[in-house]
């Protein structure tokens, strides 16, 4: 099966590998100034396979119309160089170097987007470093339960009273009145001792309550201080983690903006370079002729 014919500066021919597309009524000029016009309607569809040499020039439809009307090939070359819309022979869109700028910028933008999303998805950790005293409750419970029990001592006083009364009963030489007086004296002594005992016990129990209240207040103050310090430290760590997350998001966004701005700057430089090179090539071609 033969090779498909492609359009060149000498018209359609076989044996050439296509490296560009051209449209009907466009012209291809070789380095000697020979121009071949692409057959077909001037629809600018770029649907005709062509082989364009580096020394060839592709004229647009309007350039060919200008050449037909005026015969001014040099003027057409100048207009073509200034328009920067001619094809450079590179498939598929013949643009000079835009992928070399677009691809790294796109990759940088995607990396920045991933950085932003990664930072956004991170959960901000808030620690809880407060640790209570494991013995506080037992100690306070023990202090709260301290009491002096008066009943064993009162029972001992009553037993002593009974023994004294028994001694009075069996003592000889005492009249009935004397025995009664002795019993009353013994009872009075016992009651005074019980009264003094209860008073002393009340004083001791109050001292226990005071000690418990002071210990409870001190333990509460220590727990409050420890809680406040822990909350302050936890809040500081949370604030730092939150700030780091926000900084990651902002850095990712800033990187994306930087990539876009850099792309625009590089694109401007690329176009400026291409325009300059177009003018240079046109000038060199005119000088060579």
C-alpha cells in the first residue's frame, strides 16, 4: 500500500512524513521563494497533511490574497511575522513551547492544591494533660470521718460509779444517811466527769472538722491551680496546632497563586521571545534574499 500524499512547497508528493497541517488556499514558500497554494476552500480547518521544512514559510489565506493583489511577498512576510499567527510546522497546534511552561506550572499548582487539602483535612489536636491526685479523695474521706466516740468512756465512768456505790453499800459503820450522801457525791462526780468528757470530745471533734475543712480547701486550691495550668498549656498547644493548620492552608493557597503568577510571567516571556525570534527570522530571510 503506497504512502499517502502530503502537501509540500512543491505541491502534493509522496515519500514525505507529515509534520504539520495546512488549510485550503494557504501558501507554502520554499527558501528559493517558490510558492505552492493548497487546493480547496479557504475554510481554515487545518485538515490537509503537509510536510514543512524548517526553511519553508506558510502563508495564511489573507497573506496569499495580499500577494495576489499586490505581488509584495516581502510585505506579506513582514505582516506574517508581526501577526505571530503562522504555523511553525509542529503538530498538532504548532505553538512554540507552551507545554514546557504549562506542564511544570500545572504540576506545581496541583502539588499546592494537595498541600492545601492535606492541611485542611488535618484535625486540630487539643490535649488534656490534667491529672488529679489519686489519694486526694481517700485522704479527705478519712479526715471527714475522724470523730471521738464518747460512749465507751461514759460506760467506763458508769462502771466506776457502780463499783463505788457497791463499796459504799458494803462498808460497815455507815448510817443510812451517810450512805445516801456518799452515793449522791459519787453520782455528782460521775456526772461532772461525763459533762467534762462531752465538752472535751466536742472540742476535739471541732478540731477534726477544722482540719478537714482546711485540708479540703487546700486540696481544692491545688486542684484548681493544676487545672488552670493544664488548661493554659493545653490551650497553648491547641492554638499552635490550629495556627499550624491554618498556616499550611494559607501556604498552599499562596503557592497556588505563586504558580499561577509564575505561569503568567513565563508565558509573557515566552511570547515575547517568540515575537522577537519571528522578527529576527523574517529579517534574516529578507537579508538572505
